[in-house]
C-alpha cells in the first residue's frame, strides 16, 4: 500500500477546478489557472474592454442599418400610396368634368329654343321700330333686291299698302339706280309687311319681306347652336346678309 506523504495530502485537499471568466470569452488567464481569486492582468482587462466596445459598435451599426431599411421601406410605401391617391383624384376629377359637361350640354339644349325665340322677338321689335321711324327703309330694300336679280329688264315690285305711295314717288330713282331696267311695275300687297318687298321677274323672284328675313335669321341661329359647342361660341353667329342671295323661285 503506497504511503501518502503529509505534504501531498495537503496539496490534494487544497486543489480546486479552475473557474471560467465569461467576460474574457471563456478563456482562463494564468492567474485563474494557477488558483482561486487571482485578479486579471492589465492586458487582459484592456482586451476585454476592446471586445466589449467592438460588440457595442457592431450592435449600433446593425441598428442603424435596420433603421435605414425601415425608413426606405416607409418612403417607398408612402410614394406608392401618394401615386395611388393622385391617380384616384385624377379619375374623380375626370368624372366631375364629364358630369359638368353633360349638365352644360343639357342646359344649352333646353335653353336653345328660348334663346332663339328671344333673339327673334328682339329683332322684330327693333326692325319694326326702325321701319316706323324711317319709312324710306323700304327704298333701300327695293334697290338691293333689284340689283340681285339676274334678269332686270322687266320687274314688278310688290310692297305693303302703307309703302305704296312712297315707292311710286321714287320710281324714277329706282330705275336709275339699277342698270338694265326697262319696265318697272309697282303694286301693293297686304302679305308684304312694312319695310319689305317682293321683286318678281320672268326668271325668278326675290322675297325681301321683313318676316322672311327674320325667319332666315332664326334658322341660322338654330343651325349655329346645333353645330357649335357652347364654349366655342366666342364670336358672332353668321347670318345671311343683303349681299348674299336668299334664293329664288
């Protein structure tokens, strides 16, 4: 049986397993391996501090990257949401525009007859007042109509009975004003309103009655309103003038 020395027994009783320092990465330093309670050296403490600083820096970088990625995702999502909202707003505005255009067109369709009637009524009143104040207007109407006749040798003029005497008084002036007239007859006709006339020849007639001219204006206004969009009616509507033939028959 082997002998146990006193010194060896004491050594065995005093030995303990070395502890692990987790701050130093699980490694044992020389003092810890040698025995319990040995303090770390200055170099080991500095190394531990450096490793801790690197870990903190890495964590900060990771957090910054996460923050930037989140911000980028938020900006992209915001941009897409703004585009979607803008597109929806544009579509809503287009819908409003269509509704407004439809209501405007309907308004003008409903108002067109009233506008035409009002214009004709105003024209009739203005012309009637002018004829009453200036009876000689009929003479100008006769001269213009005679000049527009293709065949001028033999003409017959029909006027309102109220204008008959005035026209007969100026018969010679009418003949002299139009070249080619050889014979001119003047007759009264109650179907011809004051201020107007009807010129007859062997080749055709010209109806220059005031009522006929007003009806031509009415048709011209109605046709213009049918073919011209309301927003483009920024100029006067063209109507037949005395320089334009109004037909013969």
